């Protein structure tokens, strides 16, 4: 498709040269460009298709080279990026050297925060609004008409997040311009959950696109700061007064509420944004959009096309690129099997039923499995309550989102000695989503909590065995981590998990080196051993990061066999640190231990294989370290004997 308008845009200044009448054509071109690229590389499709007009309108009205635009979650930023000078990066979306799938300040000054977690935009926007006012740079209709305006772009499912609630509570206290754009598409990744989602449903049914002829002055009088609003009401046009939504839920936070408006009507959006841009108090613009708009398959099934793998459309059907059986699918089946066998097993996820593989359990055991919405903290506490009543709760959560519930893990779970079970999907590096989603710190967080057991799976059988162990572990918190990857088929037998015991994958008669691989890195260690010296290297599936196999560590070090610890986790505070601490506690020679893990810096987006290679924990990197240790060890031992 040849682009008449998109190709002319190198910055938002070029966008403003296009007539409003031609902007719908630009929207079509942007949707086509996004669709064609996601077909090739995968990425967040439906969220971005749904906000094309909103992004065009915002950049058409505001000047975000001066004004502030804060994204919540950020996976709906593709249009924003195409309008801010990054069209040349689209061809390598989520790949090395290409466009990040999330806002990225290192890509452009138009991106203020690298953001991939929900709920943060309002709070960071409040901070920037306060900072600009303190420095005298804030917009003021009387003093500084050219000052900075602030816009927070938030989704309907994200705004119910606890952090967003805290942000709203503070936003209402601002005495300056502050705009929250609520993108209401009646979806998060899956269907939104909870009472506030029901409120939005009723609001859409009862008032979408109808004229809201209210007594605007009376509405303003009822809101916090109402007298101020009455004073400023002469500056508000009749259109804006008519759009004020009386008795809005947001007015209780001190925000004037406008809408719902049609989030795909560019002319009306621009007209409305021109009006709300001048309001010098906190205001929420409620825009109703269609997730996946413009691509029939995404409109009909926005969940599947939220973040699809590469795909093709053939004969009116979509064919997804095959990628093998995933750990997520393996977990899904294992969870359903556990719930079938044990009616005390319950499960929950926080807005990620498809992503974590809990959809099947929710459908099959609707009274024992729940999607709670974007609220990891609440979910953790809810499961603590279930554990207190004698149930066996499993929490399926991305590793990167676990830290959002750390306080609850500490206070309501481990301090109480409750057996909540964590199933940590997307542990380690995650590929195209990059640093905002890497699961690099779950081991280090969990290790500090007393009586916690931390495991890792290397394949489907070991995942099942780990979950079976967890179902019967009642002494405290337990967790199993597994990557965003395909499970490798194997003919190996998988023995049951025994607390704190490693499983040998390769044993030699006279080992000169032992590799303790935690999680799927153990499989790369097997390849490295074959490459270096199959007769000299033992490889273990470590299985446990807490407690580690102290007897194995002592046996190896007492016999002067060097150890490489290997993990898809930060080398700081992870499995290797646990091995080092255990060796020190037993007064063993810790100089024989080499820790391999993720480096102390951010690893950017790209393929998971590239990221492992960059960290030096792929088979080639392991082989290089093993070769160096073997050659050094062979020299040192004779010298020690001679002396």
C-alpha cells in the first residue's frame, strides 16, 4: 500500500500540515503499516489498532515536544512512534536495532518513561505536573499560555489498578491543567473484571454518543473546587459544558469528567481536545474505542490478537507461525490435571488468563479459578485468605509482575506461614518485549522470605513434577519458574522432586568440572559439555534455588571439582549466589565457583536466543567458560601437588 500521508510525517509538526478532512486516510495508512509489520514480527496488534485516531488527535492538538504525554502500560504506543520520527524503525519492530514495542526514552525524547506495567501513568504524570509548576514551566491560561500541559493516557482495565487509584486520588488535588484520557475499549488483555468494569458497561449503554445536556454550572458547583469552576465556566464553550458527565465516578476524585465520546471520530475528537486543552483543572476525557479496529480478525477476537506471534492471512483465515508447545500450554494442562484430582486446588491470575494458561482452568472449574483483573496485590492477598481456609492456591503470574505483590508476599503470605504456590511464567529474558518484561529478579526477591521453596522447570515433565511437589508442600510459600519458550521433547525419565535435591543429567566417571544449571539453562549446559569434553563434565538440573543441594556442593568442592552455576536470572542474588553462600557456610573453597547469569545492566529487545547469547548463558558462552576453567584447573593442580 502506497502511503500518501504517512510517508510525509517525520515529526508531529508535519502531522499538523494535513487537513482534518484527510486525517481518516492517514489513520487507514497507519493501521495498514502496523498490521503488515506485526504479521512479520509479531507484536501488540489489537491495542494499537484501537487507539490510532486518539493518538492522531492528541498529537494534532498538543505539542508533545513541549507538553507531557505519559503512557500507561505502553503497548499501545505504535501510532505515537510513527508520528514522532520512528517510521524507519518499524521494519525491525521488537528486533535488535529496531523499534521497541513499548515507550523507550533512548529511542526518542517524545517517550518520557520506559513503561510496560499497568497503573503508573497518572502518578508519574502528577509528578511531572507538580515539577513543571514548581519550576514555572506549567501551562497557565493567564500567566503562561505556552507552558507545558500534561496528558496521561490510560486504559479502562488499567485505571482500576491500585496504583492508578492512588494516582487519581492525588490528581484531584492539582490546581492546574491535567488531562487523563481514558481509552475505554471494554477490554484489557482479556475481558475486564470487577465492579468498576461493570460501571463502565452501564455508562456505555446509558450515555454513549448521546447529547449530555446538563446544567453544567450546577455540576461544577457539586465538584471539589466547584466555586473555582464556576469562575472559569465562562471560558468553557457550550460544547464542553454539554459533554460534562454529571454524577461521574471520577468526580469523587476531584476530576471533571467529560464523555463518553467516540474515540474514532477524528473531527469531533480534535474539536473536543482543543476545548479541554484550555481547562486549568484536572479533567478526565472518557473515549470509547474498539480494540483491534480496522482488522476484522482482531475486532472479533481482540484477546487472540492482543499480542500475536507472526501470522499470515490466507483464504480468509489466519495462520499463526508455529512455535512448538510452550511452557504456558504445558502449565495449563498440568494445572487442570491437578484441579481434577484435588478439589482443594484453586487458581487465579491477574488479567492474564491466556498469557499464563489459566483460561482452561477458569472455564472448566469456574468456581475454583478466577481472573481478578490487573491487581496482583489483591490477588496475592485473596489467595492468602484461601490458604488460610485450607485450600491450595496457585497464582499464575508473569515473573515481571510478581514484584507488584511483594509486600503481600511478605506480610500476608510468608509472615503467616501460608502455603501459596507461585507459577512464574516468562521467567528470565523474554525476547521482543525487552527489559520492561524480563523476569530477572524473582529468585533474589523470594530467597529472603523464610520457609520459601524456589524451583525451576527444564521441560514439561519437570514442570508437572514441580507442581505436584507444590501441591503437597504446606510449610510455606513455594514457587516454580519457567521461560517464555517452547518445551523441549525428551526421552529422559523425570524423578519426583525431593526438597533441596538436584537431579543429575550427565555423570562421568572422573569429572573435572560440574555445571549446576538452574531451569532450562541446564539443557544448554548439556550441549556445552558435548562441545568441550563429554568425558570431563558433569551436568545437573539444580531444581532448587532455595534450598540448594548443600550435600552435592560439598561433595564437589571437597573433591576440588570446580562448579559453574548457570541461571536465566540476575547473577546478583540469584541461584549462583545461593550456591556461593551455602559453600561459605560450609567453609568450602568458594574460589572454585563461577557464577553465570544475567549481567548487571539492561538487555534490550530482540529474540530470546540473542539475549541469552548477549548474557553469555547460551551453549557457546557456557562452553567458552568451561574450556577456560578446565585448562586453568589442569595447570593449577599439578603445581599444588609439586609444592
